C-alpha cells in the first residue's frame, strides 16, 4: 500500500536529474579553478628591506603582490640588479631613500608606484617601465630628466605638488591621455614630446613652456593656459588636431611655437600684446585654415608687433607693410571663408569701413589714406582679427616695399603670400635618437587591488566552496535515496 501512495520516478528522469547535477558541479569546479588561478594576483603586502636587496637577497612573493621597501639604506647598484632580476610583476611602495638616479630604469615588472614620503624623483628613475600603469606620489616636488620617459602603458598622471616638470620627463608615452599639474610653473624642454594620445592637459599655474614641451602631441584639440607667459621654440609644434588656444597672459612666442598646427583656427590673446620672436621660422607656420586672432581693437596699433611671417601660410592670418604712391590703387587681401552668421568688416585707423569683401580696394589714394587697416570676423559676438596691414603713402615714384605683387600702378605687400623655402615639416624631436622603440606591451596582469578587493574575492571563493560542498552532499544523498528506493 505504501508504494501506491508514492509517485515513483522513472529511470529516465532520475538520469536527467543526475546529468544536471553533474553539469552544475562541473561549472562550479571550473569557476573555482579559474579564480584560484588568478588569486595570486590579488596582492599581498610583502616588506622588503633595501639592505637585503643590496646584498642580492631575492624576495619571495607572488605575481601582483605589493613590495613595500623598508630600511634606512638607499637602494644601490646591486639592489637595482636584484629588482630587475625578479620575474613576477609587482606593485611598488617606496620609502624616502630609494628614488635615486636610474633606480628602476627598464624594469618591466613594476605595475604601480606609491610613495607618500617621496619628494624627489631623480633622472631616469622610472624610464622605460613598460608595464607601469599607475603613479601615486602626492608629495613629489621635482621630476628629473627622463624620469618617466617611454612608460608605454601609462595613461594618466596627477602630481599635485610638482613645480618643475623636467626635460623629457614624460616623453614618448604613447598611451598617456591626461595630465594634471595644478602647481607646476615650468614645463621644461621636450617634457611631453611625442605623447601622441594626449588629449587633456591641466596646467592652470604654468607660466613657462620651453622648447618642444608638447611637440607632436597630435591628439590635443584645445588648450587653455590662463597664466602662460613664455612659449619656446616649437613648444606646441605639429599638434595637428589643435583647433583653439587661449593665452590671455602670453608675453613671448618664439620660432615655430605653434607651427604645423594645421587645424588651428582661433588664437585668443585677450588684452595682452605678446612679443613674437622670429629668427629661423614662423610662429604659426603652415596653418591650413583661416587663422583668427581674438584681441581688443586697441591692442595692436603697429605691425611691428606682428613681425613678417609670424602667421605664415596661404589662407591664414594675412599681414604686411605697404608703401604706395599718391594716386595709385590700394588693394588689400584677406582670405577667409565665413559661416552663415559670421560678420566680416574692415577698419581703417579704428573706424569701420563699408567694405566687407575679401579684397579691400581704394583708388587714387592720398596721404590721408596712410595708416592701419584691419579686418575682423565677428563670430558669436566675438571679434577675431584676420588681417593686419600698415600702409604708407609716398609723394615720389620710389615705391619702397617689403615684398612683391600689386594691382594697377600700386605695389602691395602681402607677407603671407610669399612662400618660403624653409621646411619645418616636423619638429626636430621626430629624428631624436631617443625614439620610442619600446613596444606597447599588453599588461595581462590584473589591476592592483586593495585589501577590500582581496577580501571580496576570498569571500566569493568561500561561497563557491560552500556551494560546491553542498552540491556534492546533495549528489551523495540522491544516490543513497535511489539505492533505498
């Protein structure tokens, strides 16, 4: 009678249930093995005495562990060699006595750097650390030459207390995307040259940008440097995607400072009147589009403020000194393609003229026509200067000019229509012997985790083990039950 009241399972259903249980056990086992395989990268803290490293003692650690340097001794040559000989990647915590010249150079095992007491980073200290992805040195104040050059996996940097960014310090870091130096005053030569993926720079207090500081940073699109005063030779040369720059404090721009910025469109000098230093090249050479200069009308009243060639290239900012005879025809050129709502105007000695065309023409000029002619484009209620001519009217037939060309019997100068044989096709840093030869090594090691992450993973492991144990017990009970039935 008891058997009639119980629903008897068929052999097929029992077999299907066992298959499901076996599949579940198998999946749980595979997941557990995978977690166990990566668990060494979760990161334990391992204290390493610098004196032991100097004596050649190799620390015992797992991949992804954090090596905390301790001890009073500075890390010396033998210690560097010991660290370079390590085979597993690790995170590094510095003490205040370890960061000397070339200490960690060419060390591909360092994944991250932390050091709350470190204030000085010496020359070449971390150059060519190809797997370095993270830097946290909040009290560092000085970066030496080549200090982080060729760190090919470094993506962002934040140094709140650095005041001087040393020569070549972050050069050839192809994956560097953003930088933040809120207290930096000086960016030295080639500091960020060839950082081809750099898109964002925050340097709110920087005043000096030395030669080639950001040359060949081809993904920069706009920069605002509110306190920047001096720009050295080729400081931002070949930043080919740069479209606008705001330099309200600029005082000096040297040769090629923004040359080969082929898409540069707007230059905003505010109320400043910077000095342009041209000796070998052109400050805004090889600009493909019409270049606008945003400035107050009264700032530039003499073309000597814009030396010949400062804005050199067809279709860009046009300027020139013109000498013409009384009675001749004056023709001034300004090539600019406006948008629908842009307003184009010419001014003469500060007075707006009726002419709006690209070519400004005046027949039978007299002595009273001598002076300064400018052309402006009003875009979104801002006046951008796009042409600047200084005209002298002569009484005699000797028409002294600064160039060639003309209309009718007048000789007219357009310094920016005269091509030059000077070839600044790329910054000299492109041919530097320090080319970025390092390969973008894929960092297959997991990102550094803190203790919370480690605890979370261990909790997950424990839960999986409990689940797996429960499944095994369940299978065992099912087998016993089937035997009893």
